């Protein structure tokens, strides 16, 4: 980067005065984590509990010709051994979890336990439940497995060739129609974008820059491996206490077991890192099957090696950029080709590929675009969600390409980007309008300004400096018709309860909802309690994925708290002898503010100085005789006696659309973006 950068002033914003949101308050989960009192999934135990292990394939592609578990079943201390023959037609739904607006994809399921062939090293074949972990491990060594090697393919570009081994050659993925045709060619998904006129755009260019970029598999490597306990309660309901990003997996468990959805309950724990991998089903179905088969609580905790071997990875991508540019740095056209590795089963690959495709051009305004993307099945470990969900792979390629363009033009990399940055009101490659703040330039210039003067090189040392811009969608795909629900109530002592099914994966999801409720209802954060992540007793909030929970569940909490606030304000106005518009709530009290400010519309809490001059009953009061605030406990008790609602269940709906054009990829995909 050459030359001095001067940051532009940020656009003006108008924010209400807030007391809880945006303040450095102690998180509601801080103490438990700090002193080690937080109970994670692997910490949980129950009386009479069994311990489970999963017997997995040692080969990436083979036919099962022999599976004898008789010796394992006969081992003293073994309570149960299950194989695929014990689970006829049991499938794991690998489509987008928790969606409400679209039917599941055809051919997207995977067998719970392999019965005929295995498609990746680590595919589950049998389940064992025993009195101890050691006995379960011994039983695994007694299983007699015979495999006949089958042709395998490990590179997605090789997998797409006509003579490549077919990962689903036996049709065992249940594909039909178009899905069967794609599977026959190892194609899991395709997406296309066509915007403008590519040939004309390339003809207008002074220079065409072409490069290919590759990114590898990446392991999530969270501190907490997959874990949980399953048991059957007195009502015959299968309970699963697990670490997960998606409590809606109770539906997948019920489908796999062939039982009603209301016979499965998922209780999520605080999650010790997820990053997308715990968006997939991990231990849930295994625990449910073993608990049902034994009638006893069963615990399953993956080893670190098992977590690496048998859970999803970030998709490897090969991405080619062919970019037409003017001497000024302005991009006139972009042709982009993407190939991704789906691994052995589809899981969320079609959607990850969509995210990569939709952000392939990055935070840059390009009028003429062609993008062609494809994901291929291989005999590698399956790939699925990982933080960013396909956008980081796209970003590595487009930012590397921007640097290469700068080199080819002998321009400063920041200047090349400045010429092309998307602005508010511009459209993306899919034609989606940027409606919110697109502050890429402000972010880049401030970062470089904060770095200060360049560190000079020496004879023995060269000091480099670089940066990259990134564009990330947030919220789920708009044609999924995403929703979230939350319940907020005030107790008669002025404390607040929030109930919301949001899984907290360490990013403060639960705390943020408490802050919102505290702000709207005018109570300190420590007077708010949250119950979360229980599919039976908390309103379903959807997945903790897609950077969506603050947006979705935050709005649901704000709506629910707003209804409770209206009851409190109405009652407080009667007690204070003033109009409801003059009432505010803060610091556990209801009080009158100057004029008719009230902060219901701004959700703010005015400071103490705003209480000195009040309006009550239409009379102006001086600071000395202003009425004192009324404790919210008194207001709540009066409101309850008057029959006013002090609790509310609210649902927030994200923007709904009908999807993109399948031929051109034009249309809205996400609610919005961050830069």
C-alpha cells in the first residue's frame, strides 16, 4: 500500500439513548464460565447410564460383504449393538435444518448406518452401548467386518469426468428424476449467474487478468467435541441433552426413528464452539436409537480423532477468475468458474455453493458477470456448513484477484478497490440492491490509518502490509421464509423472564436477548433471566447460523417486550396521572419525562437529568416538586390486578421472496449484507 490514506467521515446516525444495549455489562453467562460451573454436554451424567461408541468404516469406498457383531453382543457389560439391518430405511435428513418455506431436496438423505456400501473413511456402521467406555471400545474390536474395495474418486474435477467412478453408482442415495441424473455424473449442485453482456464487457477492457485459486479442506476444531446424553422420560418421550446449533433437529430424529415429532425433545447446552459443524446432526440419532433400544440413559462423546474423522469440513474450492479491467482500475467484466468438493453426502453443499456463487464478485460493482459453479460428490469426508458458509472461499479468490489486477496495472491495491466498491443503492451480481450501509471504503481507509506509517525495510528484513475486504450475507435465504419466536414476561416483583429456543454457541446470543428485553422494559440486566434451547418448552427460534440470531430472535424479543411495555406504560400513566406518551421506564422504575418525549418509539431509557422537569396531569412541575419514579414491581402488580397482559409470545418474519431465476441467478437471496 503506498501513500497516505485519509479516512472519510462516517455518515451521521441517530441513535436513541440506551442503558443496556451497547454497554460493557457483565454477560449473564459470564460467572458460570469463569468459575467452571457451566455444564457442557460432555459434563452431563445420569444414574444407570450406559456409554456409547460408533463403529466406523476403515475404508473410503467399499462394499460390506460381512458384518458379524455376535461376539461384541456377547461381551459381558455390552447392553446393545445396533447395525443397519436393525434400522430398516433409517435415513438422516441432510437438508437445510429448521427451514419453513420449502420442501426438502430429493436425494439429500444419508443412511444412519451403512448397510451395503461405505462412501468415506469414518462412515458409521454400528452402534454400541455398554456399561463403561472401555467395554464399548473392547466390543468394537470384536466386530468382524469384511469389505470389498470399490473404485473411489477423491478430486472433484476428476469426479466430474465421464469415466469417473460413481459415488452413488448403486442408487443408494434414493435419488430420482433430475437428482438421479445429476448423481449419475457425481454432480451434487449447480448454480448460474448471468448479468449484463460478458462479451461486450470484455471488449471494453484494456486488460484481461486470469488466475486460478484453490482452497483446501478445513476442520472446525472447536474446543468441545460432539457430545450428549439421551434418555426416555416417564411419558415415553426421547430426551436429548446435546451440544447443537439447531434444536429443530428433533424433527430429523423423529423422522429417522419413525415416531411423531412430539415424542422427541432436544435440550441444548451451552456450546463450546460450533462454527457450523454442529449445525448438522451429530450424536442425536445415535443417542435416540440406543436409548430406545436399551431403555436406559446413554452418553456419547466423540474423541478428538473421531471428531476430525467423521464430521463435516469446510468445502475445498477451485475458483478461476477472468477479469476485464480498464487502465483506471475499473472492472468491466468478470467470468468466474467454481468447483467444490461435496464429499460423500450432500448435506448443505447446494446452499454453501449458492452462497459462494452469490458473493463471487465480492463487494464490487460489476455490470457484466458470468458465474458457473458446480459441486461434485467424492469419497472424501462430507462437507457442510462452516463459518461464512461458502463466502470465505469466494473472498479468498476475489481478493487475491484484486491484488493481481493491481499488480498488472501498477496501481495501489486500495485504489483499485476504491474504483469498484459497491455503494448503497448499487446491485450485486444477482441484481440484489444494497439497501443498507456499504462501508467497505470507510473500513479499509480506517484500518490503514490505524496502522500508521509503514515500518521501513532493512537490509535483512522486509516488512509487508496488506488488507482484504469481505462481504458477508446475514439472515437465511429469503425464500426459506425464515421466522423466529420469543416469549417475554414480567414477574410481579419487577423481574423479567425471556424464553427463546436460541442455541448459544459462545457468541453471546442469550445475553443479547436479555439486553434487548432489559432495555425495552427498563430493568437492569441482572434482573433478567433467560430460558433457552429446549424444543419442548421454549418457542422455536431457528438455527444459530447465518449470522441471524440477533437479527431474528432479537426482533422477536423486542416485539414481545414491546407488548409487555405497553401494558406497564398504560398502568404507570394511570398511577402517575399523565398521558402514556409521557411515561418512560428505566432503572426498574416508571416515571414521567419532560413534555411528551416518552421513549416507546426509540426503545431508549432517558437519563436521570430528564426526570427533573415532568408533566403530570397536564400541570407543569418544577424540578423541586417533580413526582418520584414508581417501582416497576408496583406497576406490574397493579397491571396484573387490572388484567393487563404482562407476557407475550411474538414471531418475527424475515423478508420473504420467491427465489432467484434458475437461468440467470437474478433475484434477492438474503435479507442484507455486512461489509
